[in-house]
C-alpha cells in the first residue's frame, strides 16, 4: 500500500499561496508571493529531497501542475530537475486533457478521490503532494492523507489561500517529527491520530 504525503510550506496563519516567487500565484489579489524564499536553508532542502527523492509518485492539482510543468523541465542546471522529470506524476483536474506536457504525467480519470484511493491501494512508495491546496483539502475531507510534512515559517501574512480553510472538517493529528532550522522555520511531520 502506498501512502499519501502532503509536503507544504505554510505561514503561522496557515497561508500556503505563492511561497516561491512574487508572480507564482496572484489569485485573489495576493501580493506576498515569494514569502518563503528569505527563510530557505540546507535543512529544508534535505527534507524536500527526502520527500521527492524516494521511489513513488507525485500528485498535483491543476494549478500546481501547470506551474511546475512550466518551470521544472527547463531548469537544466538544477539537481531536482531530473528527479522530478523521471517521477510518475498524477494530476487531478477536470479541465486538463491528455496528453499532458510534462513527461511521465497522467491525468486521473473520473472521480479524482476514487482514483487517488485506488492509487493508494497499490504497492509502491509515497505519493507526494506538493502545493495543490484545493486538492489537499479534498484529500483531507476524504481521509486520504497519511502524513503531512509542513515547513512552518515564522511569518503571519493576514491574507492568502490557506492549507486548512474553514470548511467544518475536523482532523486530529499526532506529531511524529520536528526539525528546527537556523532561519526559524520548523519542519514538522504529522500523521492522522486515528
């Protein structure tokens, strides 16, 4: 059985929108893009490499998939590029059509949550969800997240799309690991308590 692992940058007030660049995701007038960049350090890179470097697959929502597919295949001098290119990528979208532009990408057919549940039952490594906030919310509501690896930044933005919006869904988690960084980011790993 595979495990669904959510890996996300998040602020203290729960914002996950546009951590990497000013133009990454300006939806809803968001003006704080790139907020995670000043906090970057080696420990964070090791955690991300561990999460994306194992056998297994990646799972994206449409918005994050299009963002990654438009950027990563063209980064020829970055060690993450070959890792991301060769990994199997699954995409949950009702608006995209195959063939998808990034190699090893597959569009999930039919009901996305049923398709993810089926992927999760297959043997293999972790299925890692990067970004993809709306998809993470759906996975959480359907009890399909096995682990959260959150890079919590010492920052309150006061606006932006949040990892856990007020949707009435209760999730009880247990802490399984904590890694503090020199920049004040705390990397925490949580698993469902039940």
